[in-house]
C-alpha cells in the first residue's frame, strides 16, 4: 500500500512538471537579497504548482534586461522603470506588471576625506559604475535636480563587485549603488562615508520592476497572472520571515554572505513600501507617479518615440489581497 502511494505521489509530481510551461526570467544583475523571494518560490515548487517551469538568468544591468525583454529574448525581466521607459521609447515591446522597489534605491557614495561634502562637489570627479547601470542612464536627471553640469563628471566602468574596492583604493571618487548594501559600506568606511540617496533630492522614481514582453503577455495572460500572484506571495512571505528565503538564495547562488544579505533585506523592505503597495496591492503602481516619472525622463533625458505613460504598466495581473505590510 505504501509503495503504491509513493508511486502515485511520484506520478503526480511528474505530471505537474510535464504540465508546466516554460518561462524565462532575466534579472537586472547577479542574484542578491532582492531576488531571494523568487528563488524561495522556485525552491518551494510554487511556480511549478502554478504550471510554470521558471528559468532564472542573471543579468548585467537594467538596460540589457529591458532590451532583452522588449525584443522577446526573455519573457519576463527585472528592470529599473525609467530604464524600461527609455527602452520603450526606442521601440521595445514591454509592459511593467509589478514594482519591487516603490522607492528609488539609487544613491551615491564617497569618502568625506576626499573633500566631497555633497553633490555640488562632484564636478571634476570620477564616478564608478557599470556602463549599463540605471544610475548612469538617469544621471542627467540627478545632475539637473542638484544643479550640476551633467558633463562635468567622468564615468569609470566598474563591475558591481568592484565598487567598494575602487572607492577604497581611491581609483574613483564616487560610486553609485543601491541602498540595499548601505550597511556593508557603513561597516567598511565608518564615519568617513558620505552618502546621498536620490530620493532625498527629488528623484524618487520607481525602481526595479517586473516587466513582461508585450507579445508574450498578450498570448499568455493567465500564465503571467499566475506568475505575478506567486511572486507577490513569495515577497510577502519573505517580508514576514526572511530566513527560509535566505536559505533558498544561498543554496542556489554561491559566494554570498548571509549577514550581508540579511542587512540588505532590511533595507529592501523600506524600498518596497509606499501607500500604493500597502493599500492597493504589493507590487502595485500608482498611475500619477508613473506619469511623473515619465515626464522627468522625457524632460531631462528625452525619448526617441514618446508614448502614453499609462500604456507602460498594468496592475491587472496582481492579486489585490496580497499587500505590503504598513511597517
């Protein structure tokens, strides 16, 4: 009897796996704490249970992720929303279906001992970041908001992993980085660390968002809706208890410091929270904010092919019963 039950269980699992449809997701960068919920849901079999055979691919910046999704090279991707806007302005076919960072994670870091006291001292300095990084693409917006000549700085190409070392060696004067790793830099540089979050100077644009290829979305609305619901559920679960999510992440990705990832997640929860994600749905966009972000991108950077900002996003695939915690 026990053998028959075991065989039935194996057959059921096998049938579920065979019934799952392939979907590929391209991350914005290499996996870290902000991607942990996705790895957690995959490890728990939630995507498979929803009929999705999910493949996760590491990325090399929001620009590349948006391009890949927009051209159909990836079904779903994670990209900074202003970067996704610029991709759509160049003809990319994509739509944002869920926001992860309701607040901008972007920030600039420097050493106070270098003589930099704030953005006004950036002129003539070297800023280190990857060439496909959203901070570089959105630099003109930050520069205008802070009264800096956008051409007065020199950008130096760095991998994400090389940023702290470059700042420490003084091969660059400033680095851009997400607020996620604020604690790591505080531990490294202590009181000498200078920091300005973009949101504090009026550039609080939507950050990392899940974007879907338009054609794929039109052909597979129910599959995308199931993906979004599972992903919301996973993020909500990790907000409640990050330990199993951290385990899933570190089991899938080597070389990560658990302590650093835990610190990151505490910062990420702050970035996920705003009135819309707490009152409408976890991952929901506010149309007025998207329009404001669009107008900022259009006025400061420009779009090759202007479009109606309301067409960039939808909340229709979200489960409205899943909401971000208020605190």
